[in-house]
């Protein structure tokens, strides 16, 4: 660390492209950053019980809007990363 406060950045196509503080929601993403790219999207589904069944689909349904916007902005692939 160089003493400066840590700032998160969005990484698209291997290029450090945008300070996350500038993004209020997925609609704020410039289409040129997403179009034709593979997007890695971290989601917190946390909706499954111990047997792998969906216990509460609310978080999964809430991610649908984000996925639609990314596709509308031309994302080639969307990879969901959950825990």
C-alpha cells in the first residue's frame, strides 16, 4: 500500500476502466465498456438450503434486471460468481 485510500475499480476486458464510486447502478455503465465483452458478475444468491434446493428465490429474481441490462448493453457472455 502506498498510503492512499483503497479504491475499487471495475475491470472489463483486462483493462482497469472505471472507478466504482462513479457507478450507482448497472444502467450507469457505458455500453462501450460492456459490448462484446465477457462480464464476470458477483452475486449473492444465498438462496439454497443444505440439500441444494431453492429456499428463497428473491435474490435470484432481483439479479434478473442486472442481467437484462448487461445483455441489452451487448455483453457477449455473463459469468455469475456466487457463494
